[in-house]
């Protein structure tokens, strides 16, 4: 009966609660403020830009002046900010292009409270095009747009509405409507389509904005203008962009099957930069192709103490190379794996040793005992986050003033956040610490000493560490010597460029 109830709970979580939560995070994305990087790290001057969209929303961004009379607008993906297109900006700036990169509405430092794949986002791109067309350093016939993920949707639809955009490049463009998704006959594929339709309807009601037409319907409006499509992976994204390339008259498709979504630049950085620059070189009207040389990295002080040397090295690792994060679906799935782990580590050994299941005394508690257990559980959650802070301090050697506590209303849980970079090896130990100290170790002791309430408490602590397990999975491929920055909103971290 217990496992049947658990199965029903998991089905309710996945098919009912998860879609509502996903829609909430899409329409009200967590704001990731710009930090650790400005275009001065590329050795160029820039201007802070504030664009005012047609509905009065303020869009914060940067503009790097053009040296060849051409400029490209860069649009990041969902839940990020303008730093998500830094690699693209660096390649284009070195080739002499002007670059305008701004935070999408409801993201970063831009205004707006709700986000949607709607005409409002397209209007923001058109506002950016109008800004570039008035710049004295830009030829109006030399304006292009590059969009990543949902930014690709806005780039494509904006180009379909104005001929002022002379070329479009998209990386892992998101579907604008269900018609963009590849057809499927599998049962799981049909369930996914049903969930996408449900979440689309909920997002439209919550965002209060009309959806855009499918990408397939607007791509032919580009006419003879060049279109560069970048597809990663071998699943639905590759199939969707293949169909999009077949519908476009002048599309160029580049597939990177070994890369994750929007991470092709990380897998093939040199080829990615070359193809991107070559595309805009052949598509936009330019005056020249002046290259900008980047400054050499500063050398560390020769007589610094080991601790000071580590701090100086961390301060140089300020550019975000890529995000080592996991999606909300993946995080939920990883957390659910704590249940069979607890069964294998605690429940089955306890039954094998003592002949009863550890949760049987749990159901025999009185009302006062149940309330006491709930109070202990709430206090344990606070201790869980305190152990993270201790790990940041002792293992990661982070200053105490850089460790802060808070409460996430989106996740309905407290959190501890470190504001300075750590080595990836120290970050892993810090993430692992509460699950070991409060979950695995007391659980095994409870099994050995026949303490069923301790086993159940350890089980709850192991389930509470499900988010930590998701973080460990997200950073599994990050080298231990790399510098990482604890992600303030997502499960995982930002890997910093040395």
C-alpha cells in the first residue's frame, strides 16, 4: 500500500504540480543580475545602454561601438542575462562588429514583471534595431541579429517583421508554438505534447499575452536574407531545426550532436566563433574587417601567501565560461531518486536485520510525538543550510561576510549562498556535506543500533538533500581545479573562465 501511495504521489507531482511550477518559473523567471564581467574584460570600451520598449519597459544593456560599420544584436536565453552571449560578443568584437547585448524583459536588470514568448519580446528587438539604425558608427544596411534559445524566437520573428534586419543567426531556437514540435507516434512523445499544450495554455493565461505564430509560418518571410541555424544534440531540437532549415529559402544548418542545448560554443569554441563571424561577414554590409587584439592576463604577485594567491586567482576568474546547471525537470527527477536510495541503504537492511520495516513505529506516534518530529524536521532543514555555510567557510575558505542566508519562495525552502568563487572540488564537498552528516551516516547508525525513528529522520534528511544530489549531477563533468560560482537561482553553478 505504501508503494502504491508513493506511485500516486509521484504521478501527481509530475503531471499536475510540475507543469504549474514550470509555468510559474517561465513567466516569472528568477533574476540573475550581471556580475563578474563587463566588456572591459575583452579589452574594449563600451556604453551602458537603456532602451525603452514600445510599452514603456526599460531594457538594460551594453553597446560596443562598431569598427566596420556593421553591428549585431545578441539575445540570450530564458533565465539568463546578457552574459549568456559573451562568447558570441567576443568573437564578433574581435572581427570589428558593433555589438548590442541587453537583458530580455523580466530578466537581469531589465524591467517587466512577466515574460512570455509573445509580440512584446519581438517589439523589444525592433526597439534595439531602431537604436542601431540611428548610430553614426553603423550602416543601416549592416544590422544583424543573433538569438539563443527563446532569444532565437524573438530574433526570427523580428526579422520577419522588418527588412532592417539583414541577417539572422539562431542557436537552439525554442518552439514558438506546438506546430514547431516534431511529430511523434510514441506514447511518451504524445504525453509530452499534451503537457506542452497544457503548459502553453497556462502560460498564456498567467502572462496575459497572446502567443506568437509558429516559427515555420514566419521563416519564409525572410525571403533572400541569410539565416544561420545551429542545432545541438540528436533529439527534438535537431529534428525541429532540420524542418526549419528545409522551410527557409537561404538557410544554413550546422549540427553539433555532442553538445547540450545552447552549449555548442563550449564544445567547439574556435569553430563556433569562425562560423559565426564568417556568416555575418558574408551577410552584412561592412567597411572593413579590423581585428581587435585582447590584452594579456596580469601576472600574479611573486611573493603572495598561498591564501592570498588563491584569492587573487579567483578574482581573475571573472568571466562566465558556461553554466553547469540542471533543468527543473532533471532536478525533480534526481530528488525522486533519493527514495530508492533510502530503500537500499536503510529500509531493506533494517528489515533484513530486525524483521520489521523502520516506518512501522513511525505510524504509531502520538499527536505530540508527531508534532515533535515535525519541529525536529523543520530545525533540521535549518541545520542543513548551516552545514552548507560551514562548508563554504572551512572547505572553500570563503570569507564569512560573503556567505548569506535567505528563503526561496519559488522553492519554499531556506538557502545558503556563497558570493565568491570556489574551487570545483571544494564546491562538491560543500554540497555533499549535509547529506552525509545528516542523512547517510545517522541512517546507517540507526540501522545498526535498531533505531527506527533515527532511520526515518535520516530518510527525510536524505530526501531534503535531493536538490544537492541534482547539483552534484550538474557539476559532474567540471574539473576539480576549475573556479565555480554558486548559482543564485538554479541547481548548479557557473563555471568561470580562468
